[in-house]
């Protein structure tokens, strides 16, 4: 074997790590955009409801759904987990289980 050849296994794992890092960067950018949209939606809610209690309840619902959705996308992008038949994340694909 010549001195210039590197082990294929090391290159393969390095390439895999680079792909994971790229996926993380893309997800971070995506998540930043989702958070921006969430802020815009919450501003619309603020302007739409005069009753403070109702406004806070709606904002809480919007935040919860945005977070649930972004967590679902995180599972798909980072962990390559297929969604369940109902469109949700399968229970066994929580971040702790992966």
C-alpha cells in the first residue's frame, strides 16, 4: 500500500460527520425562520384580540403548535424518522429514544 492512501473507513465517517453538520446548520437556519414566522403570528394574535385572557390563550395554542411542528420536522431532518400514519411523530422516535 502506498503512503498517500488514507483508510476508506476514516474518510467515510468524516464524510458522514460533515453531512450531519450540514443537516444541523440547515435545520438551525430553518428553525430561525420558523421562529420569525411564529413571532409574526403572535403579533397578529395580539392585534386581533382585545380580551387579555383570550389573547394569551390563543398565543399559547399558537406557540404549542409551532413548537410541536418544528420538533416533528427536527425528527425528520436530523434523525430521518418517518412520520406515523396520522402524520405525527411515532412515540418511539422521541429524541431520548434515538
